[in-house]
């Protein structure tokens, strides 16, 4: 019963964060400058900048993470502890991607 609640939370979080990333990326794409600071942690400014099309990297990675999690969860159905770890890892990864996307958009607009 408890794992079903966690699965429902995982699905809602994954779908919601991925939809937010896709809508945000598409919505801000036309407002962005031609060059955005995707690699904002690099020391040299010219190394930080990339074409604005790279903003779609984040929604693409989110979809790949969701697909990987779905495939792995089917294989881990017998192990409740491993499935919980997978769910937590997926949720944190998607929230990290969403946070990074929002940070880059705030720096770019």
C-alpha cells in the first residue's frame, strides 16, 4: 500500500516537472537571446555561452530519465527498497533539472 502512494507521487512529480520544463522551454525560447549561459559554472565567460536551442536539453533529459525509471521499475517490482531508491533518485533528478532550467532562464532573460 505504501509503495503505491510513493508510485503515485512519483508519477505526478515526474509528469508535472517534465511538463513544466517543456512549457517553460518553449515559452521562453522566443524571448531568449541568441546566446545563453548554459554552462554558467565555467570560469571563462566565452565558454559559458551556447546557442539558445540547447535549452531543450533539459526537457529531453527529463523524458529520458522518466523512460529509464519506467523500464527499471518493472524489473525491480519484487524489491520494495530498491524501487523506493529508484523513485527518490528519479524525483530528485527531475527536480534538479527543473531548478537548473529555471536558473538558466533567470540569468538569460
